[in-house]
């Protein structure tokens, strides 16, 4: 099968040579607060190619989940999309009708959440919940949807699927629940999977298994993935490209291996330096001093400047623009790492 | 589970015994007597003595209590001093009437408060939500006798659509059932709304939406199913309250149920009837309390879990 290529530079997409499946442009999300609206996602632009895994990394509170929920149009009541577009194969999800959006959720874009135990309905069996995902989109018999659910359970490595079907979420471990979530997300063969810190609640072995699984599914199903994490280490293991987010905006974006070797933004470098077991002995492990500024109280210039190890005079005054490099990476810094 | 039922059962039986003593004693020491009512003032002194002797009312209360208990054990509730009907028959016909009225009120309560509460929660701050909260506030604020007067005035006196009192077909049931249910509707409406709202803010709701489940499924099946436990628990409490309110509502509407008969018999010092009916009411309250406990026990997720695992 010949896939149509767009006129776009393939390097910006990074995946195995296809046009972008998801194209987020200038997306902003606002929170309505009593003290007035605050912008938690600020002019974010991202692309995810078909079969590509894009990592979205940043400290807690920088707006990763809000970005993901905005794509799904599942923002909490207090939040709203203030501008921008989210094109899925050319269709703008920001402006699409609610019923069409419902059809897209699950069937074309699926999402896995951080807390597996609370993200499943406690009153229904897990089998029921996976079958429900099939039947939300396809008019198939119960038997067919059960078989599909079974296949999906097997695919994510849940042994003896039929025996697990009748379990309630509280009867399963966190790791199993996360697999059930994954099975539920994949049962309808979506094109894009948004995984919001899906491994944070899990122990290291299970985390590694799930990372392997995602990579395998990407190859088998040509699945695109938006992988969200606050841990650059995890992201670097799985993502083709990485977008680094800080205080609501993208501060650097580029190929994973490239960024790992030569980060440009000082926040990126700080994140990479804080990956455990990279070169330096543990005792020298660096953490970034200070905290992400509150969305309501961001510095006027570079938002990272108060925590930066090499600020220059512009940093406090001028908000740096996202600068594109020749290798299709970009960053937002007045005094980049050389 | 069995232990739970046993322990609550024993507790209920104890409450029942204590209450029966209180009823028996309370009725006897209340001022006035049967003889005041049934005797002719002219030959009163003689008649009173005679009557009291005949009925055993001159015995100490404690003796009367044990006579009463012995009779009940033998299935003999006695006969009304006033109408000569057997107490068993009064309980049976009155009980059936009260059951109809209470059943109508319970059905009315759930058929109104559950769907309305769910809709109010699903569309917070909409017209439906505000309307249902208005109903809830009014239902709790208006005393039921006053509501009865308003409704009788409007539907029976002015519009002449419904009978003002008495007993007969469905038509006779409507006004008393509405009055009886008003407060229960109000409380249950708020309860359903609050419980569904709480569920709608849970993480799993977002997961359901993320997989493309329809809003109708999310609200009416998943949120509602999880919102049920407090509603079930409240059901027992509600039945108990309804039973208590029949005393007022049946008297206002002259509806010949247990409540009407009880009030009537107490006013006439018809001890045998009053005593038996009071015990029926206590039994009802104890039973509904037990059901409320049981509902709560079954609806509590962690206890259910133990049941499911074992
Ligand atoms: N429901 C909410 N009400 C008010 N503020 C919120 C709400 N949810 C998130 N925020 C704020 O929005 C900002 C972005 O939050 P978001 O959840 O997107 O961060 P995140 O990058 O996903 O962090 P984490 O790693 O902790 O999940 C934060 O400052 C947070 O405090
Ligand atoms: Mg998050």
C-alpha cells in the first residue's frame, strides 16, 4: 500500500516516513479561577507522525495532562480551550461536534490514565468494561466483542484472559489494572494512544514490560503514541522524539538521541542530568533547585530564568521565542547550551 | 452476614420488648379512661367500677401487661371495647389500607426523585436542576398538614378533581400519597443528585468518556450504579418516616389505615386496639431500621468485596 506523503519535511515528523497523524497548533488552555483566568497550556504546537512515539516530558504541574485532555476534549469543567487547533488527519478536534468527538474517542484516539485503580469503574467487572469499549463503536454481538476483548487481553500480556473477565478492579493488582486499561484502549485499534504517565504507579519490572509492549504494538499496529512522563529516563527509552514542557509551554523539541547527547535548553539539560545512573555517580545526582512557577505568577521573561544556572541579562525581561534549528529541532532560550 | 443478621435481630427484639412495656404502661397512666367515654354520667360511679373490673383495668399495670402478653402469645389480640370488632380484623383491614397508601407514596417518591435527581446532576445549573432543587426546598420546608390543606383546597374544593377525604379507588389515594411522600421526595431528590454528582467527578467517569461511551451510559448506568448505596440505605429510613407520617396524613384525610385507627383508639381509650396498633407501629419501625442497616451493610463496597471473594 502506498501511503501519501505530505510536502512536509520528514525530519520534523521523525516517524517511519509518513505525514503527521496529529497536528497541534498554537493550542492554549485556560483555567477559570476566582481570581481570573490563568493559562495552563500556552501556545503549544506539536506533531505526531503515523507510527511515531512522541514523548512529552516536564515536571509536575507544567501542563502535560491538560494538553492531553485538551486533545481528547475531556478537560475538567473549570478549564477550556482558549485557542488553537488539533488536527487529526486534517479534522479539527477543537471544533468538531460532541457526537463526532465521542466517536473519535476510543475508536481513533484512546487514552490511558495515570491512576489505574481509580480509573476503572469499581462496580463493573473488567471484562464488562472492555466489552463496553468495543460496543461503544461497533454494532457487534456480545460473543464477537468478548472474543475481541480476549484478544486484547492476550496482546497486553494478561494471562488466562477469560478468568480475569469476571474480576472487579479492586481484585486486581495495580499492574494488572494498568494492563486492563491498556487492553481497553487498544481493543478498538485506535490510531493514536495518549498515555498519561501510565507507569508511574507501577514497579520497575512491570514498567519495563509495559514500555516493551508499547514499542512492540507500535511496530505491529503502526500505532502512534503520545507518551507523557515527568521522567526523562523513561521517555528516552521509548520515544522517537521528545517535547520538553515547562510552565505551560514547549521549551525544546527534537529527536530523542540527539537531545540526550546535546540538549540546548538549560531546563532540558537539567532534566537529563537528573536521570538516575547516567555517567555521574549517584551521590552527584542533580536535582533542579526551586519549583515550577505557579501558572498565575510566571516571570515576565524566560519562565525558567529564576532557576537557570546561566541566565543572561535578557532572560529576566524578554520572553524567548521558540527558535527552529536546521536539524528540525527547536528550543526557547537566550543562552543555549553550546 | 449471618452474624450481622443475628446480632441486629436480637437487638431489634430487645427494642421491641422494651417498647411494648412502655406502650402498655403509657396508655394506662395517661389521664382519662375508657369509662369516661362509654358510660352514662348519671350512673357513672357504678358503671365505671363494673367496667374496669370486667376488663381487668383495676389490676396493677404490671399484671395487665402480662395478661396482654399472654393473650398475644395465644394469638388473641382482643376485641375493641367500642366497636366490638376484633383487633385482628382492624389490623388486617387497616394494614392493607396503609400498605396501599405507603406503597403509593414510596412508588411516587422513587419515580419522581430518582430520574429527576439524576437529570439534575447530569445537567448541573440547568433549568431541570434549579427546578428540582426548588421542589426539594419546598418539600422539606412545608409541613405536611399544611400541604394537605393547600392541596385539598385546590384539587378538592376549587377544582373538584379529587375527593377531599375517605377511602375508595385510586382517586382517594392520590392526595394523601402526595402529602405523605412530599418530604421523602425532597430528601431523596437531594440525596440522588448529590450522590450522582459525586460519582461524576470520579476518575473512572473520565475513562468511560475516553473510550467513547455515550453520555447516557456514563450517567444513567455507571454513575447511577455507583451512586446507589446511600440511596438504598436511606430507603429504610424513609419507610420508617413514612410510617410515622401516616399518623398525621391518615387522620387529616380520614383514611382508615393503621395510623387513623391508632389515633382514633387512643383518643377513645380503646386500650386493646391502641395497644395492639402501637405494637404494630413499633414492629414496623424496628423492621425498617433493620432493613436500613442491612441495606447499608450490603451496599458498603468493602463488605460486598468480602462477599464476592468468599
Ligand atoms: N482541576 C483543576 N483545577 C485547578 N487547577 C488545576 C486543575 N487541574 C490542574 N490544575 C493546574 O493546572 C496546571 C497544569 O496541570 P497539569 O495537570 O496539566 O500538570 P501535569 O504536567 O500533568 O503535572 P503532573 O505531572 O503532576 O500530572 C497546574 O498548575 C495545576 O495546578
Ligand atoms: Mg499530569
